[in-house]
């Protein structure tokens, strides 16, 4: 049976696929070129079968496959995104599916990457449960998120005028209250966004059998770094492994 698609989410990502492709593929996000792509390529060097959940235009799937003799499958809800991925990588394997109902058998992969995905998924429990199901024991799970402190509702630049000096700061909004909303990531580009605390992500991973190996909090890069001095975490990176035993 084919996985049931979330048509509302699918349509949103289809509508925004051109903006995503033009910005990510053209290097307009330094986080991708300087952090996400190199880190993903390095971590999966020793893995053989990788799933890229929320592959988008396939930038991570391509780079992971090009840097190691691995078999990579890219999965995304948006058909438009997948068409862009195939156009860039005609030898790649790309599948349209919902991340909360993966069309693979249990213990299929020894590595999964979800970059800028889980903060847009309505049910974190369902998505993580499926990822844990398809991962083999000791399989690697790389999660990259917009940092919840950086993007919690109400966060943003504030001007702190002190002794006549313009001193920009980053104001943190309501971090502890988890919520669903629509995020405007660029003019006219609006996508669903789920704000969750760091503890919710980590506790959910542990609940589904993951052992946390390392947590990274890379700083803001590019123009925002110049404004804020690079003192705000832009990304949250969680590196974990699937345990070989059942968590009770």
C-alpha cells in the first residue's frame, strides 16, 4: 500500500520549491556550504546504505554519495523538489513519501540524515518512530535543525541603544511554550513551523532508542553574523546512534 500523502504540506513545499532550489543550490545559505554539507559527507563515510529524509533538491544525498561508496536514497514529500533533485542527479534514487510513514522495511539503513526537516514535521513522535524503525542497530542518525532559541516565536533583532551607541541584540521569545505556526523565511515564502524545546527533541530520540553521541550548536554565519558578532547559535546538530537493545 502506498503511504498516504499529507496533501496540504505537499502543496506548500511544491509552491516554495523554486525559492528553495535557487537559494540552496546557488550557495545563498553559508550554513549549507560550510557546515551541513561537509559534516554530512564526513559522518557517513563508513556507512553503506543512507536515507536522506526531506532531501529537497538532493544536495545532501548527492554529496554523501559522491564522497563515499555508499548507496543513498533521497525522500521528500514534494514532487517539485524531487524533480529538481532528479535533474541534478539522474543516477540518484529519489522517492516521494511522507516522513511519518516511511516506505521501507525495518532495519533497512545504517544511516539516516534529516536536515532542516523535523522542525517542520507536525508529529515528531511519528517521524522519529519511523526513523528508528528503518535504522539498523548502531545505525547513525544525523539531525540538523534551525536552533529553537534562534527561531522560537517572538525571537528577532532588537536595537539596544545604550549611551548613544547602536548595539544590536538578539531577543529570545517564548522558548518554553511549544507551538505550531507559519514561518515567513523570505518575502512571500511561508512554511509550517513547529517550535519545540531542545529537551523535547533529545527526550524523543532517547524514548525511541537513540543514544546521543554529540550535540553541536554552530553560530550564525553570513550577514547576520556581522550584525550580531556571531554569538547566537544558528543550528542545532544532534548526532546519535540506534541502540542495539530495546529502551523500556
